[in-house]
């Protein structure tokens, strides 16, 4: 709040005490709410993600989705007439850098932050946002603990929100699909990061619940390029399918090892099989790979078509390295802007409360958001919003015709997920 605004605030407060009337108090509250945004030069919002390195296809796509949303918001007059300013930082998927960025952004008084692609970076960052009482909207990372660590009763208020699916949902969808295909013997290959740890734990649990037999489990390092021994062992264990949990380059190495071994078992895995660096590095070996998706880059709803057209115009390309990341970043930024408008404030507590009690339905490109968050539940995505994608001819398409048909239907948040 500016010095002039503070003087006005104190003057109205003195009048309210002297006259002891409710009207002045109402005026005071109204002036404060309006001034909190209107007297700011810009609404500063942090944007944190990996814009270089192996996770950059997700980070760059998310950033483009957020930038596109901000361009639309500012073109329409900003938030209560104040433009949004993005404070962008590259965490390179490094946990220590991510933690430093969180400290820097909260110290520089951003009103909120959007981003976080890697679960490890998220784990290193969320405590800082929680302590600073600054909302963080996670646009890509799927680690369940990120939104649950500070959920009641662990904390009185939770400042961590998410517009991406949790890997629990991914694991459930994958296990159900394998059971549907009667592929009951499965090998799991996961990287040795916190993301891989969480994915391996979640898939093992949902495989058990679905009655699948997890015949082998193997871990691999980031940067590992020779997966031939892991594939040989998985095949020898009698696996009918491989489930991979990691990011693009290592998943591509798994696909190429399967092809080199002449093994035509299905390759399934985390949503990251849709990353451009998996598709490009795997080449023909990646065709047929299956993964959960919230967003497929094809013609669909009016909102989806408008998003894809605007993306092409703004970035002069139809190639989105990670379409799902771009779509979730776009929707997350618009939800955050709506919350700030509703709060009529740039105070972290007010924005958090608005996110938990959004008073309108927002038609996004991933889904239609109607009460996406509550005080108890900070995850916007439920399993009815997830489809199975399939790599085919260098792009990701719908694996099943029924998923494509229902993609045009209104998919609202399901209670109890």
C-alpha cells in the first residue's frame, strides 16, 4: 500500500472510532480491499520451473502457457486495472536452486507463485512458501505430498495448491488399464529421484489393489542410457508389460532397449512419456507408448481450440514440447488471477481464502473448474479428467476412441478422489 493510501486508511479509521458507526468501518474495508490491488504498480507473480536441462520440455511449455494467460489477462485490463508482472526463475530441476528461488521470490514480495515441475524441487520449496504465507500453485509436479504436507490438521492454513494430477491418480489409471487388458504380470522401472520414489510406491500399491503381479522392480539413475540389462531381467521375470516412471531421456532409453531386444511388450508409464524429448529420442521405438494425460493436443472444445490458436500465434509454432504442461500452466494462471480479483487484495491469506472459495466456474482448457479447491482439498484434478494417451507417428493422440468421444463432455471435479 502506498503512503497516500495509508494516510487515507488511517483517516477513515479515526472517523470510525470517533463516530462509532458501522458505515465508516464498511468504507474502511472497501478502501483497503480496493487499494490493496489498485495502488500497486504491478501484481508480481513468481514463475519457477526448469527452463534448461532434461526437464526443460515441461518447464518451457508450462512457462509458455503461463505467459499466454498473462498476456490475455493484461490485454483485458489486468487485475482491477493493474498489470500482472511475471518474475521468472530457472530452477534447472535442481533442488538446492529451487529452494533458493523460493526464498528469493518470497523475500521479493511476490503475491503468489506458479510453477514447480519436479517433485524434488517442490519438496525443497514448499516450506518457504508456507512460512511466508504466499500461495503456490503447482502446475506440473504430481508428487502427492506437496499439497498434503500442510493440509489440516497439520497446519491451520495450507498455501500449496495444484492443477496437475497426482501420481496416485496416474498409478490408479495405469493399473486399471493393465487389468482391463488382462496384463497381470508387470515390471516396474523407476528413476532414483523423489519423483521415482513416489511413483514406484504409488504404482506398487495400486498394482496390489488391482490384483496385478509386480514380477520385478528396478531403479535407474538420471542420465543412464543403457537399459539393456534391466530389460533383460524384466523379460526373464515373465513381465507382460513394462511400466516406466521417470522423465523423457531415460524413458526413451528403456524404449530403445526393448526394441533392440526385439521385445514387443507394451511400454506404459507416467505422463512424462508424452514429453517431446521422449518422442524425439525414442523415435520409432517410442511408438505405442501409453500414458495418463489431462490434455491431448487436438481440436476439441471452444476453449481448447482458442488456446491452441493463441499459442500458435504468440509463439509462432504448433509444436508444444509438453502440451499437458502448457495447458495446466495456462489454466493455473487464470485461476490464480480470478482468485486475486475475488480477494480484491494482494495479501497471501486473502488470495488463499479466495482460491479455496472461488465463486464462479472457470472454463479452462483441461477441464471446467467449479469449486476446484477447498480448505481440505487443494488438488483440482480428479481421475474422471484423465485419459490414456498414445505415442503415434511423433505425436500423442488418444489411445482409445471412447476417451476421444468423452473429451468434449463437461468434466467436473469428482468428490472423494
